[in-house]
C-alpha cells in the first residue's frame, strides 16, 4: 500500500473517525470555494472602482496643474510661492476599516479638504482668480488621491486573500481529501478481508466439528 496508509489502524473506530474527517474536509472545501468565488467577485468590482478613481484622479490633477500654470503666468513665481506657503495647513487623516468576506480593508476619512477662497490664508485681493481655481482643483485632486489610495490597498488585500484561499482549496482538494479517502478505502478493504478470513475460519471449524 502507499506510504500514507501504512500506519493506519484498520479498525471500525478508525474508519468512523476517517469518515467524519472526510465529511468535515469536504464541507470546508465547499465553504472555501464559495468564499473564493465571492472574493473574486468583490475583487473585480473593486478593480472597476479602482479604474474609475484612477481616471478621476488623473483628470483632476491635469486640470489642477493647468490652472496652476495659468496662475503662475498671471502672478509670477515669487507671489505664487508666497501664496502657497500661506495656504499650507495640517490635515487630519483617519484610516479605519471595513470587512469584505473576512478581509479588513481600509476606509480613509479626512476632515473637509475643500476650502473657501477666504480660508486659504493668502490675500484674495493680491492674487488672482486663477490661483483660487488652481487651489480648488488641487484640493479636489487630493480628495481623489485619498480615494484612489483606499482602492489600491483594498484590491491588494483582496488579491492576497484570494491567493491564500486558493491555496487552501487546492490543498484540501488535491492533498487532504484524497489522502483521507485513500485511508478510508484501505481500512474498508482490510475490514472486508478480515471478515472473509473470519468467515472461512469459522467454516473450517464447523466442518471439523461435524
């Protein structure tokens, strides 16, 4: 017999134990397959969201830099730098989480990013409307960047969990369950052999007694 069954005790108790383990492994295999399929669905949904957010972020950055160049033409480099320094601020970011099929993925939350023109620290009378437009576009782009970062990490974590679940499914399907069934079949065969041997032994004893 194969090495995996050499140390198996061919008893009815061991057979019952193996049958229970086999059913448990098959149920686990079924649940893991369902989880894997659900994760794959979530993965592709989030891939679509990631693509949309990447496109939005790219578009907003492009618009923001366009307005920045226009503001630089109007104000000059020196005044633009002064306004940028005046508009600098600390931004509080809270990274929470949500659960997708047992996977904790990030949820990025920030305080209100977009500000009124009068709240940015520079003088609206000594600057240009182009600067206000550029600042607004960059604030909106920053918000999109946070959303994009959230999606990138979500997709990465889901992909990692899918790979891990696939390995567990394959291990059950191709290693554990076949080995359990092989051991089960081996015990059933040995028990049948023992029953036949006992039958012929009893038959010979009966013949001798007669």
